C-alpha cells in the first residue's frame, strides 16, 4: 500500500543532514521543511493566499481540535480537510494524543485508549488507536500520525509503560488504516532515556511506516537532552524514510536538528509569538512593543524579503500593537513564518551545495540564543 | 490654491445621480465611491495588498484617534500618514469633531473650540479649528475636513448654536490651512431641520471649499428624515463640487443617497459587521454564526466575485466564527468591503449607461431592508 505516492527521494547528504523530496497526493514536500500549524483548519490570521505567497509546502491540522469542532464527520461530509479549508497542498495531522494529554480537562489512560473531557464543554470522549486513525481518515490528511502517549520526560518507570503502550498502539494503527492515499507515520517515544529511545526507534523502525516521527521532545527537557535523544534515535532510524521532529521549533532548533538528521518540523511558535508581539529573526527574537521602535523607520529585518518587511516599518508595527489592531498579528505571522520557511530553504540549498556545516556554524554564531 | 490638483470632472448625470472623477495628489477617485475606514492607520484586519486587490480607491483615517495614538507629530516626523501606513492611494481624514463628541470621556464646548478627555487614558486635550487643520496637515491626507460640531439631531435650539459655531469654525479652518496639496472640505450641519440645513448649505457653499460634506446624519434620525435633509441640501450645493455624506452606510443607503446626489461615502459598517460575524450582501445581511450554515457548501453569495466567496464556503466561515478564529474577521471584511465597492462600481456604470434609475429600483426591490 502507498509505496509509490509517498516516495522519499534523498538528493544530497552532508554528515547527518540531508535534503530530499517527500511525495504526497497533494504535492511534493522538499525537506528539510517547516510546517506552520493550522490547529482549527486555519493557520491563525492568515488567508490561503498569504500562505501560498509564503511558499508554504506543508501545514499541520490538529486531530483533537478538529474532532471536537467542527467534527471530523462534518469535515468528511464536506469532502475532507483539504476541501473544507480550501488548502490544496499537503496536510499533516497529528494523532490527537499530545492534545489529549496536554489540553483536555481530565484523562484516564488504559491499555486500550484514553478517555478525556473536552476543553471546550467538558463533554466526555474516548480516543483509541482505531478511533484516531478513523478520525484522520475522515480528515483525509496526506500524512497521519499513529496514536501515541506523550509522557513526562523524566519519569523512567512511566516512560517505559507509555512507550510500550505507544508501540502496541502503533501496530493497531497500521492494522486499522484503510485508505491508500494517506501515509501513516509511527512515533518514537522514550523520554530522556537513551536506552528507551533506542528501543523505541528500533521497534518503530521495524514496522511498515513510510515515515517516522520523534515525539515527546521539546516538552520540558533541556536542549542538550533533546540533542542527545536525536543522536541515539537517528543512528537507528533508516536513512530512506523521512524523520519528523514534532512540535519543534525555533530557528536554532531547525539548524541544530537538521544537523542531527531531522527532515520535517512543525511548531505553533511563529503564529503564537506573532500574537504576543514578537518577531523571529535570524539574529534572535524582538519584542515589537518596545518603545525604542516608536520612531524606527527600518523594517523588522533589513535583509528579510517577506511582505511585512518589504512594506512596513517597525514604527508602524509597534503602533498597531499599541493600538491593539489585529493587523499586527497578521503582519508578524507572515514575517515569522517567512523566517522559518526561508531558513529551511537556505538549509536545503546549503546541503545541496555541500556547505551546510559552514552555513550552520555561521548562522548559530550570529544568533542570540533563545 | 489647489484648483488643478483637486479638479472634479463630472462625466454623466441621471436625475440627481452623477458619476465623475475627483483628482487628488495620490490618484483619481471615481465617484460615486465608498471609502473603507482605517481609524488607527489600518482598515481593521486587512493588509494594504488586500485593500489594493479590492480596488479600494479612497480610505479614511480618524484624526482624533491618530492624534492620540501614535500622535500626529510622530506621523509627520515619519513622513505623513501615507508613508506611515504605506498607503499610496488617496486618504481622507475627518476633523476629529465627531469623535470628540461621541467617544471622549468629557467635553466642554466653547466658541473657540472643545476641551475633552482622551478615551484611552483620561488625559485632557483641546481641539480648535486651527488645531484640527494643523493635525490634519501633519497627517498629510489628500482630503481634510473642517472642524465641526455634530449635535443631537432633534434639539432645534442646540442645532442653531452648533451650526453657527460650525460655520465660524469653517471660516477659521480655511484661514488656518497652509498646504496646497490637501483639499479642505466644509461640512453642512443643521440636524433634522430643513431651514437650518438650507441655511447651512448656503453658507458652506458660499465659501471656497473644493468639496462639501454633509454631517450629522445617520446619527439617530429616520431614513426619511435623512433623505429629506439630503434633498434640501443637494438642491443648494453647487453641481461642480463633490458631495460627501459622512458615516454612511449600508448598500441601501448608497443606492438611495446616490439617487439624491451624493458622491462620496464612508462607514465602519463593513469591518464592524465582519467582527460581529455578519455578511453584507446585495439581498441583505446574513449572520454567519447561524447553525443552518454548518454544512452549507455554498459561498456567502453565489454571485459575489470577492476572494472570500471565490475560496470559502459558508460552512468554513461559520466554523471559524464558532472556533473564535480571527481569520473570520478578515474574510468577512474582504467580503463586506467588496460588496460596497462592487455596488459603487455598478452604480457608476449604470449612471454612465443611463440606466441608474432602473438599476436602483431593481436593487432596492431585491434587498431585504436593514
């Protein structure tokens, strides 16, 4: 099933860093890539046209949110998530697992699944591996994720239990899958424990997934711990499948984790920071509400080619924030997403040209760490 | 001063309705025209690019708001309002009078001007005719308005006082004006009293204004009263100057008031309704939150050519509203502004082709009145 549609072509490699193309029914995804998050069938504040102008190649939808509102049945009835939100490019959906564990008001995990209460109205719901796959099949994403449990990273005993459950659930998700126009990715767990991460990577790699995600990172552990886990896992994962680091990251993360062999990233950071008045740049984060920008006629970044920087000054953006105008969120979202997509483009190009190591060192030296 | 730059060419006339072009230093304004309101140097939720794609030909900025935040001095220092917000088309600024009387926390009117408290921080400020002109000269709008007092429409004695003051202030504004790249419009007041309106129209028409506004309407009086006042005033106003009806309106208002001789309109309605989930259409208003739209795959309007209707279903827009996603405000603002701009285009065309009366009758018959 699905071998041809979801071909992953590797074009160039430098150390662990690689560049390639993942083929999906809704288009090619060049890797390494960053995917903006469209939690509720919208990348917050941006039109489809603006996302296309940013050359967005992959967006993420959240299964937990879409299941609760407007409902996956309704979306299926209206032709699936692509048609519902009128996005004709590739879409990745998560499994709902992470949100059940982080957002819902109450949850009870058992070997079969999770019972939880909606954060919207307190109503009771149940996700199982089979249910998660069925919901994602209703949504019709190009890439769907196996249902997993994301545990606290430092509790070893609990991570053993959660990882074991995640492995059983991965097999059940593969079994439950019925559509051949969707790729199902497995998820590696194991907290901050190298031996658990290695065991999880080996188990997930042994199953028939066209791509593999690494979950349970960027959830409270240190950067060093995250990098150590990626080293362990990426040594084991097959070279010929795309590797997706879930919920990451910052510009620094993109550079450092591509260097460790990651191909796909997603994160709410660019749009969330935009709503909190922060601009992401290649030299660090800027709080655009700062009074020192009141008369600053420069763009956010002199070298940025995004719509916002080509059209507006720091003074204007600071005024919009100060006057509580929602256009500030739109303009900063455009800028922040552009920063990450442009960084991904430069990363791909430098790997292609064989100077990624130099690019990465230079980039990280110029960056004020966050 | 300013005779060439602010030429008003009348191209066609049908009854009192007319179509023409008003020339400004930042471009031609075809009339009749609707101007979206950009209160705080932004038409709420829309980028400049989106406004250009809507073929917006004139926008309005609010002097009261911009004076308070970010300050007209700051805007002047940064090159004026066009440069500050990066809008290269014509801009009209009001005088600040209406907001002082409707928004500020306290106000004391005397013959010389108005003292008021900011709605933002309670600080005390004073506007006089000279100050209003100086602020608008700092903003650098193409069309600025004389400082006026907008009175309660039904209090005859007070309207006599306010109108008399408005007339004195109009003369002082003309006197105070120093720039020749801005047109100053006078404002007719007089509440719902035909004799006062006639006296005001005669006085304002006697002064050297390149265009004339009609103020103090759509502030609580009935549609019939508004129309009666427009008939009185437009009989008196010279044919060769553009007539601007301030703060109006709805699609119905545009058709009915063009029929009475109005050339320019502005209103917050399209963007304000958008933020309250309402779509304006040629057949009436729709509450897009309505549960009956949950599975409705049609666009807001089958015949609408706007970005929103070309790309999104009622079901999707209803979902965005229900999920409190700000994209709903953007998509509805695009649709609502398009509805009014497209209506203005059709009005201009029908006057040009000599079938405006037929167009107006047909339009009003199909409209569910608001």
